[in-house]
């Protein structure tokens, strides 16, 4: 069975960069009839909070990305300890004592000598006396000892990849304060949960190389890996600088439709066009990792606005009826009201503006040069209730009485009735007006 996971850290709110990873893993699992696991990487006790965990779930629920089960790393510490012990016994995990300052000096020295800044494994050359002396003075951290060979895998997006382990530092798996780092915890989880496919950002390629060796050292099955390109801003700038405005909760509050956001994330960076789908299930159609490229992918939040408008316009009366009822739109005119409003709003919140116009009328917008004309037109206004013939009859009468025609006739009357220069077909809007403030 295909099993994927989305593994955010509950140390902040989800943003569009996180979402892309979530969507890919969700679609792979659901398209194959498999399982999609939500894993909360909460091993950092100082930064992880229940509030952020709840916010992550709320964002995913808003989008319709349902999970089969939730796993938390904070509840699996015993498993990570056991894995660390196994690696120690097999000679694959060793203690090291360099401070961050010492490691930084080593890196700078290597760079100055034209060498790659790779950890020199000096901890392995320590005598027992040296090790005990260092241990008495500072906390040790633990590194995984890589086999110095080429690590190869067939990446689902980037193609065949190969990394020389000698060009990579032995990764730290346990910090000096005893905290298990992402690399070990993630490997244990993927093994135990039977994860078959891992899709994540291209910034994890090196992590994947080292994790493959750790998985093999723990006798696990290596999943299929794929690394999608990273999102940038519309001008190619680093998206991380703009994430404060691209949190999913901010997009939700701005009125972005979930299906508009999902439709974009499921195709952005691929060879397929971005089209608004009517449901999450439609996102499965033609979804193929091989259609995505390796180049950085530009994301512009402004592109979500027309997609949202299209998504709203495609809603039928059954989809929106509860919203209209809550606004107080009478049931007998709900359908007619929605048909004229849906193509004139950018977000659902704007529906209320149009119902207020129909219910209460508008403050007339009358230019000085049109005041006399509108006053004359007022005297020719048919009695309510108005029908779909009322606008044509009224404007014909006003035209005959004033001699005005075209834009000079219709625009001042629209502005006088609606307080706006644009909007729905007036012949369809006028029958819905409960009041006119002329």
C-alpha cells in the first residue's frame, strides 16, 4: 500500500511553501488509494506548541486535505533512543565534542585551503583519556558515520541522483543537550510507519543521501524519494522573506478559496496549465510528478485572486445557499440573486455588499452635471415591485423625455440606483431591489 506523510513542525503557521509538499504527498496517497499520515515533528520542546499543532490541522481541514492518522514525534522518544543504541552497537554512531565555535573555525580553515567544509572526523581519533577529559568539560553530540561511497537513487522529479558521501559531513543525530534531531527521528518514523513515498523540497537532497544510509543501517526499506523545486517570489526573490503574508491563515482571511489554492499548488511548476478544479477529487486527474521541473518555481499571491473569482463563479446555488440564507436573502430570490452576483465578486465576503444594496438601496452617486437629468428620471420611475422589463421601460421613457442616449443615458441611472459605475445587468438587478433611494 502506498503511504505518504506530511511532517510539519508545530513551531509556526503553515505557509504556501509547506503546502506544496502537503499537496504532493496527499495526491500521491489518495490517487493510489493509500494512506496519508500527518506527522507532527515536535521534538523541539521550547518552540513546539499545541496552539500551532491545532492551527496546522485547521489549515489542512480548511483545504480538505484529510489525513488517515496523526503521529507525534514527542511520543516516540523511546524508539529513537533504541535506534541510537543500535547504531552505537554497530559502530555507526560516535560521540564528538567540538563546540560550534570550534567547528566554525575548522570550516573557515578548510575553505581558506580550498577544501570542502566537511567534518574531519577528528572525534574518531581521540584517545580514551582525551575523550574522558572532554566529556568532563562539555556535553557530547552524536554523529552518524557515513560509509564513504556514492549514494544513488532515482528521484521522482530530479531523475537519477548520485552524491559522494565523502563530500558530506557525518550528520549530527543527537545534540549536546540530548535532543534528537530531524534526521534520526524522521528515519525511524518512515521505517515504522511503512512510508513508501517521500516528496519534499529540493533543499533536502543532501539530507536524503544521508538518510538512505541511516535507513539501511537500521535495516529499513528505503522509500521512493522525489524533490520538488522551491517556490520563489514573482521576481525570483527568496520566498522566505515574504512568508509573513503567505501563511495559509492569512490567505484564508483574505478570502482565497481553498480549491483555488489547491488547484494552483497541484500544477504550479509542471508542464500542465493551472485551471480551477471543482473539487479535491478532480486534482487527481493527470497529476504526475514527472511533469514537474527542477527549476525554481515563481509564485505570485496575486494569481490566486482571479482563480478565486473563477472558483466562486462556478459555484451553484446548492453550494452557496447556506451563506445566502445566513445573510437573510429570501429563499424565493436566492437563485436569481446568486446568478447576478457570482460574476461580480472577488471573494465570498463581497456577497454581503450586494445583498445590502438590494435590501437597503444605495446612496445615489450623482455628478453635478447629471443632477437635473436624474431628477427628471426620478419622476418617470415605474412603481415597485419591478420586473425584468422595468429597466428597459424606464430608460426608454427617460430617453424620450430627455433626449439622452447611450452611456450618457445609462451610466447616470446606474450610478443613481446602485452608487456604483459597474455591476450586473441592470435589467436583472432591478427586480431584486427592495428599495431605491432616489
